[in-house]
C-alpha cells in the first residue's frame, strides 16, 4: 500500500479516537470541567455552541468518515491504473491526476506531523 494512503488512514484513525475520547469524557462528566470565567463580546454559550459546531467531536467523526470515503475512492481510481506509487506515478488521465491531487490535499493539514513527507506537498 502506498505510504501516503497509509499515512492518511493512520491520521484519520487518530482523529476518530480523539473524537470518541471526547464524547466518552463528556458522558462521564456531563457538566464539563470547571472553567474560568472569561468575558466574551457575546454570550459565552453562543461562543461554545459555535466552537462545538465547528470543532465538536460529532462533526469530527462525520469528517473522518467523509475523508475515509474520499481516500478509498481515490485508491480505487488509482488501482484501476494498475500503478503502485499513487504519488508520483499513475495514468495521466483526469481521474488519476485528480485522485493524486486529492490525496495530497487531504494530507496537507497534517504537514506538521513527523511522518509527513515534503514530496507529498501539492
């Protein structure tokens, strides 16, 4: 399996685990940890709702599932090209080019990870 695909799958597994850990902690401590009060320019509950809506664990889980489906779709497209190196080789048809670009773009948010390779940059 291509290293980029393995890298992406591992990162998505980590993201899923973190989101599930947050959900489990929320269930164990439904009131949440004790927080320091902070002045917001708008009601704190709106800030919290906005943050949870964008970064909440449920959304993270949905994004992980969507990204896994995208990765698998790219892999299927590239496997039809009968190539092994998804990053540097493959057919020159539009679907292969798009699949390689998509995999690189999905990996880009993890560019600070120690296993990320510069050759994966789009």
